[in-house]
């Protein structure tokens, strides 16, 4: 084998020979060839020279490798952090948008002023309940009416709306039509039943509410058409 190895084969084997990972027989054959071939011996020297890196270069390469690894970890952490942060921001924005929409268009928090409230046809039904007709004249819908009883025995029915008013189906809302109240039931629901309800108002307490009924007021009996509106009230 030592007499038949060509330079081409030896050059292919030089890396293994240099790293001492070839078999003993191969190593002896390559060494025998190198002893007589200056070309292959020069190739081995070149291989040895290229593999000898100064300590400073090796240390620099190591630091650069560690730096690259750290940068990859940092980049990964940054991407995860940015994703989570973006997700939280997007969730917060969507939540605020929903709350903003609900606050402007759904939450009934604005009191309807007494200046646009008209109360008429106040009468007493055959079952003792008091009926009346409401008309909100500004043309905007009312879908909620709050009841409030103060410490003086005055009860207030207050229509409320969202910040953004709507005129759609205004004639079908609570701001237009007949209503009634049961004075006996209202008195039974008082926190202090020792003080009876003295008056019923429609509108905000601090905004000149319209008086519907007060103690001692005589009310006419309800007309048949009004009675028909409340046949379920018994």
C-alpha cells in the first residue's frame, strides 16, 4: 500500500492523518508517501498552519459565538415580550372600544330634562292604581325609567338615556304612551314604611319634575279606553 498511494489519495487522507483519526496502516502508508513527496508534505504543512489559530483569535471567536448566542436569546425574548405586550395593548384597546361604545350608546346615564316632558290624562283606574300619559317632546327614544324615593316621601320617575341619543323608534319607547303606578306597592317597598309616600313626580329631582299625584289630590276615574290599556294591571 505504501508504494501505490497516489498524491490525490494522500491529499484526501491528509485531514484524517493530521487529526490522527485514521487507522495505523493508513497512517503508515501516508507517512511513507510524505517521506518521498515534497508536494504532499507541503500540503500537510499548509494544513497544519491553517489549523494553528492564535489564542487571541480563538478567544475572540468564542466571545463572538457567545455574543451571537446571547443575541439570539435576547432576540427571542424580545419577540415574545413584544408579542405579549402587543396582545395586551390590543386587548386593552378593544376593551376600551367596547366600553366606550357601551358608554356612549348603551348605558342609560343621562337624565331627560323636565322641559321636554309632558304629562297628561292623569286618572285613577278601577283597581285603585293611578294612570297617566307621558310624551317626551324632543323626539329621542327612552328605554329606561329609574325610580327614586327620597327621605321626605317624594317618589321620582326619571327617564334616562345614553350619551348619544337616538331618534329611531322614539314613538315606541317608554317616552310615549300610558303608564301607571301602584301606590300601595310603592309604600310597601319603602325602606321606612312609617313615612308614607306623599307625592309622585316624573322627571329628575333637581330639574323641576312634573307632579303626577300628591296626598289629598282627587283624580277622575279613568276612561274606558284608558282602562283597556291596563286590563293586565289587576
